[in-house]
C-alpha cells in the first residue's frame, strides 16, 4: 500500500508540471511515467501476467493521461504499419535477457540509431514501441525486473538526447498536435518515416553489440 501511495503522490506531482514550463528533471519523470503506461498497455495486450503493482497503475487523469492516450494511439498505428518490427525485439537483436548491461546497451544503441538523422514525434513513438516490445520479451522470459531497467534507460536517453527538443516544444503535450488532422493517411505518412529504416537499424545494432574480437 505504501508503494501505491508513493506512486500516487509522484503521479500527482508529474501531472502538475503541465501548468508551467517543465524542468529537465520533470520532463524525464514524465517520460518514464509515459513509458510505464505504454509498457503496461502492451503487456496487457500481449496477455502477459505482470504482478508489479507500482507499474500496473495507469497514468492518472489530466493532461499527462491525454498525452499517454495519444502516444498509445500513435503507437497502435505505428505497429499496425509494421506489425513484425516491434515484436520479438530480443530475438531480432540476438541478445540475452539475463544480463542487465546487455539489455541496457542494446536498448540505448537502438535508441541512438533511431535518432541519428534527427528528432521527430514519429521517432519518439518508435522509441516507446521498442521499449514496450523489449519489455514484453523480458516478462515472457521470466525477467520482469528488466522492465525497471528499460524504463530507467529510456529516462536516461530522454535526459541526454530529447530534453532540449522537448523544451523547445513546450513539453510532452506538443504530441497532441499530431492528431489534429483526422485523415489517417496523413498521420501514417509521418509514422512510416519512423519505421522505414528500422530493419537497417536492427542490423546495424546487431554488429555494434557483437563482442570485440
């Protein structure tokens, strides 16, 4: 109960920062809260049992919940366009899920590759889809603790790479502009850009992760 209480207090604090310009730390906290919600949604969707109460609670109501809903909606479209890209991530990368350092290095390497040519919301959605796909793999292979590692890695990547970009756009709420146009074909166009080269990213990362000879 204490864990759940602390989670509720934290969630309320995260939600409040939407009323002003968020700090770097707040943007990272929001990124991790969104990641937990995205992962939880994908675990439920995959029918995978998940018994961590602090990660089961969805993002609370308010603007953060709206951002989370849109992120998931765009993620659905992204995964629909390339249904096999965001599944079996560990197998595609040929990595073991028993090592925290291997999982961390793999996720951060893929994240870096995704944003090599710049930052877009489509690529941000792709980053969350990768995190969720890898988290599903971890839970399925009896490594639920790795979900914490993935969330922390995403937060660290946001801190180092995306915070400045997010601040220029006023924070995470800027993603809501991606669904103003109701024509799904137009949204699909920019989402395709996030995944069209993803197969090449995976191949590149595979060689990056090979042990030194």
